[in-house]
C-alpha cells in the first residue's frame, strides 16, 4: 500500500510506495490508459484509498480536468455535498454552456440558494450534471476521483451514477473506491460507466505485512510477532499498522505464545488511544464525529472554544488527518469516528447534537441534530423536521426527505395535526420516489397495522400498490382491502378504481376492463370534486377507447378537454392534450396533429418537464414520418432516443420509433437491430403493448430489407397480439398493409386478401382514409398476383392520388413504386396487351424516385435506383417459349419462372421483384414440386414445349 500520513508515522517513510498491490495497480492503470474506468473495492482499511491516490497521482496528469470528492459517514445524509466537491470549483466554467433550466437546478443544488426544479421535473438536475461533464470533456479528458462511495449522500450518488451510465464515448473516466464486504460491489458497478473494471483489494500476505511494517519503521519485530500481527489483522494493512504501532509503543512486548496486547478490532484500538486525550478534547472529537462536514468554525460555533489545540492533539495521536485543501476536520479513517461516537454515553451524544442543532448552517442538518438531541414527542421539533423534509424533497433528495419525515413522525404527538401516521405516509411516498420501495412498503404496512382512518388506510394501500412497480399481480389481495377501506367515499374510491384500471391493462391486458374502471374512476372523482383524478381517468379512458376503436372515444376526449384544466395534467404526456393528439393523427389530421404536439412540446420545455419532453419529441417524429418528412423524422427520433437514454424514460418506445425512422430515412440494418432490441426489452418486462409495437417495427424493417418471410412471421404475431388485447383500430400501428404486401410476395394471396377484407371493415367503420388507401394498394398487389394486371394498375393510380391529397408523402411514393414495378412485371400476352407493346424501361421509375427523394427516404430510393438500373425484362415473343402452358402456377411463381427463362440468377430475380433470395429459392422449390421437375433448365424446356430429361 502507499505510505502516507493517514496515521502517525515516521518521517522517513516514502509517501509513494505501493506494497503488495503491483498486479492490481498495473491492471487498474492499464484500464485507465485504455480510456476506461476503475472501481476499487474491499473491506475497511484494506488500502483502497491509498491505491486510489497513487493511481490518481500517476494517471491524473493525462486528464485536463480532475474532479475529486471523498465522503464520510457523518455527512452522508446531506444532499449534494459530494456534488459540491466535484463541481463546485468548475461551476463558473460550465454554467453558461447549460440550458437555463439545468443551470438553475445545478446552481441551486451547489449553493443551497433558490428553489431547485428537480421536484417538479424530476430530471433537470440529473441532466445538468450529465451536461456539465460533457461540457468539461469537450475541452479535454476528465477524470473523476471519488473515494468512499459508500458514504456518498444519496442525491450525489444518484446523480453521479446517472451521468456515468450515459456518458458513452465522452472522454470522462472514473476512478472510485468503495468499502465492501464479500462481493457487494455490484450496485456500485451498476452506477459506473459500462466499461468499468472492478478491482478487489484483498488481504496482504505475511511477507507483504512484514514489508509494510518495515517500511513504516516498525523494524526488529520477531517473526512470530509478525505472524501474529498478520493473523490478528487478517492481512488488513490498516489494522496491521495499528497493531505494529501499539506494539512499538508498548513498554512490555508480549512474550512468545502470548496474545497481542491489543484487541483485534480498530474500534478497541481507537478507544485505547482515545484514553490519551483530555476529556475536553474527547468532547470536541465527539462533536466532530456527530457533525456533517465538521470544520473548526463549526466546532467553535458549537461551543468548543479550544478546538484548534484539541484537534492538533488528536492529529498528533493519528486520530485526525491533516486537511491540506480546506478547513474540514477529517478523521484519519471513518471507523475512528464511528467508534468514538458509538462508545460515547447517550447523554453526551445528545449534548453534541444539541450544540450542533444551533451551530450548523444548513437547515436540514440543524433539524436532524435537533431530532437526535431530544427524546419523546415535541411538536416544534416535529414541525421543523417536516419542513426540513420538504426542503430536501425540493432539492431532489427524496431519500433524505424520507429519513427526516420518519424522524418528524417519531416526535409528533399522537393527537398532533398532522398526525404521526400522515407524516409516515409522506415519508413512504418520498421513499417510493427515491426507489426505496422496501422501506416504503414497510412504512405502509406499519401504518396499516394501527390506522383506522379510511384516508390513511387507502393512502397506505396506494403506497403498497406503487411499491409493487410492474408486478401488480403480486398485490392482487390489496385491491379488495383498499376498496373495503374506501367505503362509499367517492374521492377514495376514485383513487382505487384508477389503480384498478392500470391493473386491468398491465396485468390482464384487458382494454375493455381498463376502460370500464377508468370511466368509473372519472365518475367518482367528479362527484368528489377531485378534478385532477378525474382528468387522469378521462385521459386513460379516452386512450383505451381510441385504441379499441370504440365509438365513444371522441366524446370522452371532449370531456377530458373541458375546463377547468389542471395545468400540470393538461400538458403531461398522459394527459388530455396527448390523447387529443393521438386521435388527430389516427384520424389523418396531420397538420393539426403536428401543431398540437409542437405546442405541447414547447410548454413542457418551458416548464422543464423532461419526461414529457422525451415523449413529445418522439410523437413529433412520428408525425413527420407519417407526413413523409423522413429526414426530419430521423433527426427527431434520434434526439428522442438520446433523451430517453439520458433520462432512463421511454427507451423502448423511442427505440421503436427510431427503428421506423431508420428504415424509412436512414440505415435499414440499424433499424433491424433497434427493433430486435426493443422486442427483447419489451418481452423481458412482459409489456405486451410494446411487444406488439416493437414487432411491427421489426416487420417493417424486414420488409424494407427484403426479408419477406421474416416480415410475415413478425407481423402475424402482431396480429395475434392485438387481437388478444382487443385493439381493432388499424390506424394504431398501420402494419396491415406491410403484412399483406409480404404475404403476396411469398405467394399467400388468399391470406393477404382476407387480411385486407377484415381490416377494411374496421377502417370503414372508423373513417380511417389513409388506412383504406394503403389497403387498396395491397389489394392491387393481390390482383396483380392473380393475373388481373389492368385492374391492379388502375387501383394503384387511384391510391397514389388519394395518399397525396391526405398528405402521406411516403405512402404516396410507395404506391408510385408499386405502380412502376407492376408495369415492369412480365405477364402473359393477351387481348389487353397488344403484340409489339414495348416493355417498360428505367424511366418507369422516375416518378417513384422523385417522390422518395422529396421525402429523403434513402433506403427506398436505393431500391428504386437499383430497379431502374437493372436491364428490362422482356416478355417472351408470341412465337417463342411462354408460360401459358405451365398450368397450376400462382402469379409469383409465374413471375419467377419467367425471369428464370430470361437467364436471371436468383439474386437478380430477388432484386428485380423486390423480394429476398430466400423467397426466390422457396418459390422455385414450389415450382419444381408442382411441375414435377428438378432444375431451372427444366423450366425452360417445359415452356418451350420440350420434355425435361
């Protein structure tokens, strides 16, 4: 381990020497040199901080900016202290490069002045930290050095982990150390960059302990004593050094075979050394151990008049470390502070907290000390604690708020107003926000064991349900109990019924039941004059009705949009405004849909509602994609996905939309990867709604890629899923046209026609004009496959005009492409096709290419250009070989056989007909089977009227 003055040591020791860590040090250093991050972990005293400092000293010169923080247990309850250590000195450098909302949130957190926006938007501060690190990295590499992660305040730890997981290729590295036992480093590793190398520091060997003692000046010890030190310390270098020091200072060393004259724990060793302090110095150290981020000024304010001299005395004994970069009073090791505090009498600890309750500058810290200084009920203290909890909540530290709320409840009289259980439930709700669901559930169950007031009981049941997360099926027994406790109170019943609506959707996948529960909740909330719950329930009801194709959807949307509106709900991504947008875009009102979602996006950005911003950027991208603005849609989709990944919100929906945009205007392979990833993620969490959406995106990407069999497999599954969910509105996913087209290409024309007929019935009922046009395009392909080319051509011409009028630019271009392809397809000569009619050439695709170019639909444009540059396929002459004599072949089979007659390879046939090579091979296999032949040569022989050999 590196030698430094953590404890009293001989002056001759080398501060840069690492003993027994060469291999681990080298591995961590190589990781940093490769641009990665490293996490050192191990038990207390094992040497993590020493190796951390050595690595930082050796590698830190390669970074432009080095950010440092080192937490202690006593300050772990205060939000943003570690964040202040990291970013406080660089705030001025980066603040002007942050968006206004992020800058305000970060400055409020670091300075303690002003009101943080984190409580309102939930994400501004997280994104501010991420943006600040990116801004610093833009000027050069950044190295974050964080020691004792286990003591980081929860707010700083969350923000640091949030940023670390999302930095990607940004040149920001982390070098961290955390105290762990066993292998308990996983949660810290999950909060580190993905490329982090975990390095566990284990115990030193006997020879390494001997070398360590020698280099610290504890020489001349008998080998048996060194072995005893190694055994007693368990190879822990800190314990070994303390044992060595105790032996060196002992006037009577132990005889061979006798136990060492010191206990095996640092706590007892510390207590032995504390005996050398004066009583007043011990009191001063106790105040320091009780405080968060103690300084000499704080100790003076707490009544410790001789703090300077007493801390110098403690530092001389190795209890305190000299603080080089600031006025903080730091213990040489957190265990020293913990041991000192634990051994102090209860009355002395309360006296220390009482002094700090007036000396501390932070109101949260003062309130915490007040709570620990008193016993029993105290209304004034409870009120101060509740106020401190609210301040912590505003700062974005819900975990601290939960702890303070529980302290407030402990000191609230039983007949207080608000009562202790109400404050416990607030603490439980804060715990839910902080992700401490086990704590929240425990608090709620504790309240339920004694609460009799219906409001408290229902509120507690709601906490239990929310603590279940997506596993709502695991709390099925809660709903009847919550209903029983709600009695006939409409306000409470509305809350329970609203939760039941979500259960029906998430657990059962039952849209009809979810709709019924939401309608009931809205009615109850209206009776109770609870407009907020009513609006949420109406929006939920309208959304399910829209997806179900229910005739009441327009009326429900109007009810949800009536005044009065709750401003926060009105622009929320699950609110009435979003529901209205969905109705508009499904009803082919694209300009109004675009204006609506753009207005919602502006409002949530003004309010700093980042979660809603993620959703509305995605919906705007969807609108642009429908309108045929593929380049703009792709830019927005990628922005939405970046925001989703940064915030951890809506990642699957954003991946689905980005896949659709990539397939239309970007990289088809990227589209396939994104869709497959989204399918896997949705299946993993059991979200059937987004399993179907992701599969629809996958099927579309497969269609663009030419994988017709894959398209059929994916979209058939979508059809099954949506049928089971009760979704009947074809405008919801608009996958039916893709499936019908793929079915035609693989020769399943009957299934394609049946799909068109069934879907058309729903589209006619709901007035989905664009869906009807796309279905007509698919039916034209069915007719062409069955040999009715002239009817197919007429239908496609009409479809193209209709889609153009509706504003669906991409679908219009696809209709033009299908029209050009059909005109270039070889077909039997007959009355409708006079001999000598010239075969269509490359110019047939000019219109489709123009339309795809206008849309910036690059994958489609590449297909058109490939088709246009291919040599024209000429139908056989009347006197030559034709396919008229090949009876029993379907249209696709006849087309493939015709191209075989022209000498085209399977790959050329696939490119010409816009199908996959696998589809060509499968089609030829059917042709061989139907005609009783074995090869491509036999097709030509049969067509020429010759017998196959």
